[in-house]
């Protein structure tokens, strides 16, 4: 990951660039709550044209008749500022990770436009038991895409730069703890390493809660870094 992006995440007061639309705090909470299995996907994205601080564009998007990733690709390539020869960095904050088909479309898009660098932060893993989705994420990583689970740092960054937060509440305080965040981090490691799923998610129709359980095998203990296992608090 570029040092400039790390610096921007560490500097919550950065307000340069243009954000076409900020979402409301309630929208942000609903879409990015890692406990919920909301069907719709929300995308918050940042485009840095040419690397200059004054050339940063921020915008938001949601699923329509097409997945939000496809909508972005079509909109991005039609922008009057887009020239294939111009280097640019794109950062996605997604409420769900891309499905297998979207991962394939993203890979093809990046192959056609090698000057585009993509970083993806996701709140949740979309149907992570589906082997097509797991392989799609691995293909993106092989193509050079950075994929990470959103942490408190990314939540705060999104709050400051994409949310229409009240003036008296500039610092994002999550209304829920983050064990789900750590479990998604663990499952993403399983995907990257080609290991079997270890995270099981159960949503009972007559129960308001979502249940997260871990089913670790010997291969998980052997290949996943110990600090990732311990961070769940369940090992």
C-alpha cells in the first residue's frame, strides 16, 4: 500500500478533494454494521487522479440492476477526467466483498487499464463459503489488488470523509464492539491461503441476531499467524 494513503488514513482532518454526495450517519451504520447481513451493497470510493492532493474525488454508490462494482467500472471509464495513460489510485470501501463474477470483471478492467491501482476495504465477506467468491478474491490479490477487512481506522476515515456527520460528532464511535471484525479478518486469511472456511454465519428468520461461530481445523492452526487467531478472543 502506498505511504501516501496510509498517511491520509492517519490524518482524520484531511478534507481535500471533492465528495459529490455524503451519506447520512444512519445509512453508514446500517450498511456497514458487520453484524447485519443486509442484501444491498454500499460503495464509498476515492479516486486520486495523477497523485496530486487536489485531484482527489470522492463519491458513493449502491447496487442498481447491476452490482455496484460494475456500476463503478462503467462510470469510471466514462468520466471526462479518465485517460488510460494517466496513473490513478482508486480506493473502495465496500459493505460487502465482491462476488466471483464482479471479481472477474474487476480483474479484466485492471488488465485493460494497467495504470489503475486498486485498494479494497470490505466490512463483510460476501457468501464466503462459495468457492467461486473465494477464488475471485484470490484472483484479485494475484492481480495486485490489496484487499483488507475494514478496521476502526477505516471506519473513522469513512466517517470523516463520506458521512454527513453532525458538527459536534467529528469522531466516529461505533455502537457495537468488533469481534465480528476480527473473525472476518481470520476468514479472509483462510481465503488468501486457500484454506477451508473456518467462519460460519447463521441467520435465523425468527431471531433478530446473527450468530457467528468458528470451526478451526489443524490446517488453520498450522498456517494462520498466531496473533490473528488470538485476536478473535475465542482461541
